[in-house]
């Protein structure tokens, strides 16, 4: 355990440069006193490191010192290739670099770990797109990603759901996200759109491929970006044209892409589900929820479920987007679900069921298509 930690400390110093004892302790989840002892052990073993005191001080290796990756454990060697996503790397224009890095890492491993890592890589395949869905066509993804890596400001022409459909904006590209086979750009919005103030994004979302107003970093204002830039999310397949500008930018202090994305998804669900429906469902329907409904709706159903009645039926409260979308969602349950409210949804479900019954009644009676 301690030997593994000493190797981790060496790699941290090698990759980050000057690091404080507190930063190392936080990363490795040990006490600062433990790090002090580890540093003394490394120094005694001949590792050329030195420490500078003071506010800007820390530990640092002498220039030119490198350690090899022979300290990797079997588990680390196995997990190394689970982080290699060749398809995503190729989409981002990093396929050649990833291949070269892969070869270098393989060459640095001892023979027994190299063989083990190769076997693990042959047994793992990532297929990111959802079932029955095609990959997005993203001809501008490489240019967008290059601007993200180099923090270059972009001018994009974007096709969105709301009018005017084509919109040109200048953005600071903070990061890219791959979600269920679709690529998204998270960016600071620099210029007001043509239809400023029209309320873009409320009815749009990831599936529509349009921009949505995003919040800032945790604890920040809704605008959240550097120099007052608003943070928005763009589906890369909807970018019609992109031009890298000469200006560079800095990310907002404290911005974390993963944290922003999780918060964005949560806010998107809250915007999308503007109403709710009370539904009485059978035990069979409760078991089928996970096969028919999306996860956020399933969680709401299970959380709100009442105690079963004498027949085992329960009442649940489901978040819905609209009456029309709720009909499409609930009809697959057939007679195992009864809408109790709101009244307009119950009435619409009754009308849909009656129309369906008329179709089958007329066909079975041989009278042809019913008159509506």
C-alpha cells in the first residue's frame, strides 16, 4: 500500500510540477503528516526532490528526473484501457495521438502486465449510441474540439428549434460532452442572439439539438461565465459553420465541466416537466415502469406511490411535459393505468381509448373505417 502511494506521489510530481503537501494529501486521501514521512522516505531513497517553504512553496522534482511506469499494479494496468475510447478520440481528431500514447504505455509496461492489459482490452468494447439510434453527423466536431483544447474563441452558425432557426454567435468553448452518441458543446455565450429576449431554450433540449440557457458554476450566478458570458449548451450536429477567432479566453474560476453537465441535466428535466399527472396503476404496471418510462419519471413514481389498495393498485404522481406527450406515454399501459387528474388529461385519455375502441369495433364488424 505504501509502495503504491510513493509511486503515486512521484507521478503527481512528474505530471504537475510543484505541488504542496496538502494538495498531495487531498489527492491521495491521507494526512499531511503521512506525506511528510513519505517525502523523507523518497529523499532517503535517492529521489532528487526539494521543498520550498512559504505561500507559493511546495515539493518539486529536479529538472530531467523521470520515473517509469513499472510501479503500476495489475488492477491499474487493467483499468488503464477502460479509459481509452478510440471512437470518441477519433471523433475529436485525437485518434493518432491516442494510438501513439497507447503504444508508448504498452512498451513501458513489464511483459506480464502488458499481456494482461492486452487481454483486458480485447474483452471490452464501448458502443455509446442508444439502441436504434444513429450517430450524429458532426463535421465540425474536430474544429470545435481544437478550440476547446487551445481555448480559442469561436464564431458559430447554429440551427436551432425556435425562430429564427439560423443564428450566429460568438462563444468561448469550455468543453465537449458525449451523451448517448450525441456530442454537445458547453460554451460561454459572448454576443446576444438576433432574437435577444425571446426566451430561447425553455421548450428545447438535448433531444431537439438546440441551445439551452445554462447556469454557472456551483455557487455562481445564473450567467456564471467569465466577463459576464452566459453558459449555454449546443448540440454539435446542429452547428452549420464554425470559425476559430484569434482571441483566446479563460474559463470561469471554479468551472467544472462534469458538475455543470449534471446540473444542466437536472435543470433541463425541471424545465421540461412543467406539470404532473396523478395515475392509478396496477402491480403489473409498476413492474413495467422501468421498461416504458424514462428514469426521472420512474423515480418520481416510486417516490410518490401510495400504499396499495385491496387489489394491489397504487396512486403515483408522474411529471409530464404536456397532455399530448402524456397520452403517448400512458397508452402503452392499456388497462393497467387510470389517469385520475388533471381533468383535461383524463378526458383526453378517455377520448383516445374510445377512438381506439371504435377502430377495432368497426373493423371487426366489417363496416370499414369509422367516421370521426
